[in-house]
């Protein structure tokens, strides 16, 4: 058994029985930034903060692009304390990538200009994919592209104020199967100078349920050949990523729920796209070491050990998925509030368990077929933007 050298708590690597299929190891170009291999960490609220990005980046050897969790333009412009912490990047992070959420073109423009003037990031991504009711009920996230003129105005302000910084966008197929927007949105993005588009192959109504529609990713790539298209949805392993590129022709992949409790997935992704056959197969002991480091990094980032461990609790089930750990032990791990308590509980696990088969399946939210909560009359006219209220600009970041 060998160990990875990319992280102080790196798990074991097992060679695949056969070489992987040929990988598309092309460089993804995001403005002046060359992303090789073409792998992006999806922005996830409450997840992709600086500590988690650090873990993923360590396992990847610094390769790839790692995006912050959602930053609200209003909160940024108003210098909300929580938001200012969320835009903190480690000195080793390059390029620094911020995802912005906004529904008011003027506010979006001000936020982008602030990022440029104060050198807060090297890349800006715009959120048009969030399906959460508190966002869509005000016309934001995955609801917004339905209003074509509003989408165009936001992109125009963002790109116009970004200067040399590249602006990308992440979106879904549409609100539901009867209100698909991704092809129109893709063409608008090209017209307004967006550098690349990431498409999650689900509608807002699907949330995270069912199966992602990779055919839609292929259609978008054909529809906007001028710029890179990245695919997102149902990438649970490095081999899934290779298959998505092969089947859709997309220029890269965006990995979200697949790395929950699996930051070492980025080691696999680098290996796969570079033609390697090795895949990480950690023992529970090695997983426990990563868990401990994750909690410690959160405490250092927050500035309070207890709060860091408490914030870490939501990750416990994801890390332990597939391992033989009883419900009572899982509960005890999920109520720890200090590193000492976490160490004690982790030490009680049967740590010599090997990596379990089938542990790479779905994690995180999986509900689907939801009614999308929208502003009154939102679907009457895709060109009437009068329904966007002033309070649609959220004043807190991170989802």
C-alpha cells in the first residue's frame, strides 16, 4: 500500500486493474487562466469555504479551479462582515475565484467593480443555477434566466465592469421541462462577452433528484461553440468525469456533490485526466485523519475551535458513507464540539476498515420534482422584468 504525498493526511492509492480510457487532458482556458486538467470545484453554500478548498487543492497538487461559495452582490457592496470573511483566500490560492449572486444589474456592476478595484479575485462566476426557494421566489438563481432582458443586463454590467477579469456563469437547463432557458441563455452569454458557461443538467424543479441530462450539455456545446462549456451533474468519480467529456464533448467538468466527504476525488480527477489509472481508496483510519484536519482548518479559519468543529458536523455522514459505523457512533460524532472530543470519538471507530465497495454513490441533497417557488406572474412573459422586487437582492452570502 502506498500513500499520496499531496496532503499531510492523504489516503491510500490503489492501481486500477486496467488503464482508463483515453482522457481529454486539454487545458481549459478561462480568460488568462489555464486550468489543467479542466476540473472545477463547484461553489456550494456552506461547503466551499477556504478550508474545504484547501483540502481539495492539496489533493489535486494545486491543479484545477476552486470556486468560493456564493457571495451576494448587495452584501459585498455593503461590506457585510460575514461576506468579507467568505471572500478571504489563502495565499496559495491562484487563481482566486469568486461566485456572485445578484438580480439587480446596477448592484452586480458595483460588486464587480469593487472586486476589480480592490484586487479581491482573479475570476468571477455568476450564479444562475441555485434552485433554493428563498432565492427563486424573488426571481434569482435558476429562475432568473427566464427573464431574458434581465439576464442580458446583468451580464452586460458584469462583463463591462470586470476589465481584464474573466466572467463566467453557471446555470441549469431551466425552471422545468416546460420552461427551458439554457440555449437562449447560452447565446446571450456569448453576445455579452462571457468567457465560459457551466451547465448543470437538471431543471430547478428537479433540484438534485433524478438523473442529470448530459445530452443537454452536448446540445449547449453545439449551440455555443465560441466559448468553453463545462458539464455538471452526477460526477461521483473520476471515471464519470471522463465519460461526461467523452459523451458530451464538453470542455471540462464542474464537480459538486461528488466531492462531499471526498476531497481526495481531486487527486483521482488529476490522475484520470492525465491518463493515470490510480484511484484513491482510503482506509477508515485515513479518512478519519482527513476528517480531523478538515475540522482543524475550519476552526483556524473561523478563529474558534469549537465553532469550527460544530461547522464540521454536517460533513460527518458524507465522510463515513459506506463504512460500517453504527448509528449511535455517528450521532456522537455529529455532536462533538472540540477537537479533543472529535479525536476521542474517531479513535473508537474500527479504523482498519478498507475502502468499501459502492461508496462513491450520490451524497448530499437528492430530492426532486419540486414545485419551483417564483414571484407572482413570473412565467407570463419572459421579456417582462417588472416582477423583480427591490428586496430580491439577498443581504447575506453563502446561501
